[in-house]
């Protein structure tokens, strides 16, 4: 099934304009539960009731409102948003280009694919290849769903990918008591921790990881639907007594190395030749 675009406009790249469509690059596979009455399984429904007149309100009569500090409510209609004095509602403005490693992942929010219109394929590919060759990201501004946001554009698998970002004032500062104390790490502990990291190092392949919680939940739902016995929860792995941090690190390194040896595949068996 073809993806459905969520935004249409153009990338403004210097004096170059690239007409594009925006598509969500991800889809969630979580189980979506409904609130139900335990007694009979009936769905729980909610009514939209006005807090002033007490009447149930049709969806067509609902609009957005912003409450001021003094309690007054400012009513906003769709036309008000359309008249906002911003140019990024139909344009992705390229602000600058920065090295990939300069953007902290904490800023990233959602990911989208950018598809060019047929007439814009050439400048689209040009921008894509330029980003690959220079190892740069394009920092841009865009307005999606009535909110202007920073974003980055990068090349991935021959497609331009856009990551919307949080503004700096939306990032909370980490304020924890331990940051004010002088925590001492012994050199031998750091050496052992480094050894543990190195023994567990590898090339990231997302296909090797699975959502064990979702798989287990699927089995429980299937069992309950069939009235079958629920699968048993696996027993927790014995951790053993750990005397101190150094001992824990040493045992962890040993376990990691043993696990890596077990992962090494045996050479494939030779097929018997056919007569």
C-alpha cells in the first residue's frame, strides 16, 4: 500500500527550489488496547461536554482555544492559523549545513521521508549527492501541524530523510544531586569497564534485535482468545553474589567473552554430492 503524504511544499536551497512531499518514515507495531467494562467487555465511550453550558458538543462545533493567565480564553479558528505571518508552512528553508556529528540525538523528534515531484528529481538528487559527498546535514525550518520546528535533512539509502527537532528551550537540564558530589573512579575499575565495552563492541545491525515484550504479549493475547493456558514466565537469571564493583566488572568481562566465543558459527557442512 502506497504511503500517504502528510505535507507538501518545497525545499528552498539557495536559489534552487525542490518540490517535495513528506511521508512518515516509521510505523508503530504496538498493541492498541481499548478501555472496556470488565463485567461485559463493552467499550467505554466518552462524551464531549462543555464545561460552561453543560451541553454535549458535536465535533463540528469544536475549535481550538488558548487560555491566558487571567483566565480569558482566546478562540482560534483554522483561518487564524492560515494567516500566520510565516513562510515555512509550505517551504522547507535550508538555514545552514553542519557536520553530521555536531547534532546531539537528544534534539531529534520524528522522522520523515522526502519524495520529489517528477519535475524536481534532478535538483533533489543533486542535493542528496552533495550531502553524501560533504558528510553534512542540512539544518532547516518547517511548519507541520501548526508548529514551526527545526529539522535536519540527510541522505539515507538514496532518499532524503528529515528529522524534526526540539528547540533548545524544550530540552530539560539534567539536575541530579550526584553531579554536585566528587565521585571517585579507580583506574583499575575504568580499565576493566573499558575492557567490558570493547568485549561487547560490534557493528550495529537492527535486524538482530527483537521486541521480546511484544512477542510475549502477542502469545498471551492469543492464549486468552482461545481460552488456552497462559505461557509461563521464564525464570529470572541467577545473578549470584557480587562482592564489589570490580568483581562485577571482571565477571561481566568473562561472560561477554564467553558469549562471543559461543556466537562464532561452525563452518558449514559440505553437501553430499549427488550420484
